C-alpha cells in the first residue's frame, strides 16, 4: 500500500491507492476514502468503480471527487461534506490522487471554508511533504 501521510489526527493523504489497499485501510481504522483522481488519467490506473467496489466490500465509505488542476468548488464542497461527516463520527479519512498534491489542496480549501487558519493548513501540508504556499487560501 502507498505510504499515507497525516494532515491531521483524522485525515491522511497519499498517492494512488489500489483496490487491494481497501481492506488494509479498514483494518487500520479508516472509515472512508476520498478519491480525487479522475478516471483514465493514466494507463493502468484502477477505475473509480473498481475502487468503490473494493472500499464498499471492506466496509468503507467512498467518495469520488475528481480534480484536474486546481480543485473546483464542487470538488472542495464534496470533500468538505465528507470530512465533516467523518469528523462528526470521529472517523478517519484517507484521501488520494496521483501524488497526493491535489488531495492536499482540496483538504486545505475545504478546511479553510470551515474557518481554519491558512498558515496552519499550509504548515500541516508542508509537514506531510506538500507545498501549498501558492494555494490561495
């Protein structure tokens, strides 16, 4: 499984996950998976439908909020809604895209909508290896 890095106590982020990773995520205490990768972005990547089926079989909630370039309002709002539901349930969330960069940006933008401090968000992302210094928060 790809190495996930913590952005907060309840959200981890990383590169492409595989259907075979879903059971391991559930065993590690994750409750949901957010896929920010568009289908067919790269040859050989698993489809969202394959990932959703594996997540559901493992007992995980699954959200596909694809992002190309900068996260748009729809993707950010979908991510925000899922993260809020998970936080309300004290649940852990795994987010991914190709490298984790788009997912970290969507996380930060969603958290900012909830009133989080932009510098704190950038610091958390930097600690996980993602540079959001140019992201308008």
